[in-house]
C-alpha cells in the first residue's frame, strides 16, 4: 500500500538546489553500490531463476525499508524527509501539536503581516521545487510553524492596528483581498508614522515568524551540510 504524502512547494536559491541535487546523486550512487554488492554476494553462479527472482525481491524490500528509516535517500523526497525530521528535532519541534483553528492553515503565502523572506528572481529565490513528505510529518511541519509563530503574528496584528501595515504590506494585502490599491494607499497614508522604537518591535516580531518554507529550506540546507543547530542528545 502506497504511503500517503503531503505536497509542499518551496522556493530555493540556485545554490541550495544544486546542493540538494548533488546530495541526491551521491545517495543514489551509494544505494546502487550497495545493491550491486548484495547481488554479487547472493546471486551466485548456478542460482535457479526462481531463487534469483526471490533474491531480487528481497533486495528491493530491503532497499525500501532502508529508505523508510532514512538509511538510504534514493529520491529527493527521501532525502528531504530525513532532513526535515532532523531539523524538527534540532529546533525542539518534533512533538505532537494541537490542531489549529479551522481554516488557520488554509491561507496562501506567509503569515499575516510578514514580508517575504527573500524575493523571487535575481538576488533571491530563483527556483521552486515540490517536496512530498509523509502525511504525519507534513502535518507536524504545518502545525509547528503555526503554533511557533502564533504569538508573533498576533503581536504584528496589534502593531498594525496601532501604526498601520506600511505601504508595501498594505498594497500586498489589498491585492490578496481584491481591494483597489488606491484605497490601500489612502488608508496607509492616513496613519501616523511609527517611531523607531515601534519599528524595532515590529522587526523583532517578524523575526519570530516561522513558516513551512523556512523549515523546508533549513532542511534542504542541512542535506548539503550547511550550518545548522546541533541535534540534541537522545535520552
């Protein structure tokens, strides 16, 4: 029975994508070397066709098992799945999270009030990839991002009620909600300017936002040996 998976689309830099693809190539070569060695050991001259077919089935089963446990990473999904588990553990997020309020995870893009972590195109993310995680793991990623960011998102909402979103955020929100940008500009222009201390508070709140894309990008960096938090000791 095929494993049910959850699809994510994640924006990456060219360097990150190259690292992921290089890791996939190295993992596939290691897996193929292991398979070749086992076949050479078990498929000795004189083995009957029926026995040889049974050996090949057993080898395929062992490969599938090693992929499930993370020992092998024959596909990009396998590699990222293993890295996501490591990333969640490193951040202390690998645990059961309560279900968010209905509809809280259905909105597109980043959480309310936060700018993109980097632009698409030159100087930012130049590629998008699709990643399929096991359903339970994908749900953990979504819930961890939501609950980790919840307090900061609420703080940003309160901040915006006091000072406004700023012109860039106002226009982006207007486009998403179908409001004419002229009205958004008029509304933003009527707000008092936030002092430097208030802007610093907003920046600190924004830094506390964690998205599914942030987690997946950190996991991709981990696959290429990028600098990541140390994994906690077991026990």
